[in-house]
């Protein structure tokens, strides 16, 4: 099916939304994009993109602007909370033939994707407030009181999706019982290594995202932001924790805190309204697959639209093709969270003996094309 004469609204101007713009460029539809934030991201922390994510950036024509600003990560290191190494992974070898693993700031990624989609018609500071079916169309009322009609509405607006709330009966994300703190600190290691220390139900992660900066991530139990979390973090883990925390003493504006959540739905479509990315299937961040799944969604959606005879057939085929893969990721994130919650002595023994094997099996199906 060709997209000539089809009007598409993409709600969300982040990774999922911009990837979908890129994916639909050749389909022929008229595409509008609305984004609730007032403009392109100029702040945030960091992001790690595994090989299946960078493969999709290449397929969508978005890799070059990302590659220009990203740090290639060739090794991942896992240790216990005392700093004793559990296992290492040569991720360059693991993802060989798929794509490099890279890290960068979220703001840099957003700017790179915007550069990649060129003059995409994004209306900043705008979001829908109502979605009403009118036959085969969706009447979308926006927060400026305007109304427009579309053949397809794509909710690419993240874990707290407005489209999901409006079209899917108010279904919300569910808590994973983890509260996470993210910030940016000076880079102290020359080697570009992804490094994690594991406590019981807690993790402290560092990833270089530029020549000068390191992305820091810490998650603990379900309790919301507590005044003493920094002291607890410093008391639980070894260096470079204290050094990374000093960055917050000097400037805590990079700190982002909130609960980790997941989204599990019986269906991602309600007629001509479709959810993609985190809006449809957010998971724990422990596999770094949020962006990867969103990029794959965009690629597969475009392929499904081009191959199908009708919009309904395309959306049905798209979900049938994507579900096994996103369900796999969901199951693996649950397994990984469960493993980190084991008693430390048992966990350390298992990870020293089987950590590399478990890691490879977690990602196995993702080496293949989506």
C-alpha cells in the first residue's frame, strides 16, 4: 500500500517519534509531528545504544549524525559492591556484524536525530487532549483548541503516554519497585568501559558519554527520593562512587530521579491509533533496549505499511511481527532484575561462573534482524 493521500499524526518528538518520521519518508504520506515539550532537548543525562539500536540507525539513515558525537563502548565490566570483578564482556565482539555499541548524552542524541530528519514538521509545545473516531478517521483535538483529522495516529510519546491515556482507557505504566537516580559527572577513565557494581537489589553504573563526561546511574528500592540516598550510595559501593557524587555537590542540575516503570498491554492498537516504543512496551532499563526497541518499531512499521493492502492489515501485521521480540526483552529484564536481587554470595557465585553465558543468552534473538 502506498501512503499517497494518507494523513499521519506522530505524537512525540523523541527517539521513537523521530525514528518514525525517518522510516515513513519514502512511504508518501503526509506526516505531522507534535511534541509537548517547548523545544529540542538541551539537558538530560546519558544513553547507551546496543548493536541492534545502531543497526537500525543505519537502516533509517540516522547513523552518521549519531556516530559523529558518540563514544564507542567495546567492553562491559560487572563487579560486586566491594568492587570485586564478576565478569567482563567484549561487546564489540558480541555485536560484531550487527552494529557498534555507543553512548552519548540524550541531548546530543536528540539533536543528531533532528539533524537526520532535516525539516520534519514538528509543532513544539503541542499535544492532543481528545481523540474521537469518525468512521475510518480520528479527529484529534489539540491543547490550542484546534482539531484536525488523520487516517493514522501514532503514539510515540513515552512511558507516560498521552495517547495511551486518551485512547486505551487510561491504562498506566506500572512500577518495577525501583527508584533511579541519573546524573552526569566528569570522566575519570581513559578507557571507554561500561561499568556496573551490583549490590543486593541495587546497581551503580557508569558509562563515558564524551571525552569529558560520564553518565552515572543508581537504582535502589521503591521508596521515593530520600534525603539520605547519597550517603547510602557512598556507604554501599566502592570508588568511583564518592568521586561521581562530588559532581552533584558542585552542580545538581543534571540530576534526574524517578521510578523505573514498565508498560504491558494486550494490544497496541485501537483502530487507527497505534502505540510504539515505550508508550507500548516500556521495560526495566537493565538491558538498555528502550531506544533499540523504538528504532526497530519504526523500521518494522514502515515495512508493514508498505507491504500491506490496507491500514488495518498493516497494523495487525506489525504487532504480530514485533510482539515476540518485545516480549522476549520484557522476560529477560525480569530475569536480570531477579538475578540482581539474589543474596550477594549466591549471586556473585552464579555470575562468576555463568555471567558471560547468561549475558549472551539474554541478547541472543536480538542479533537477528527484527
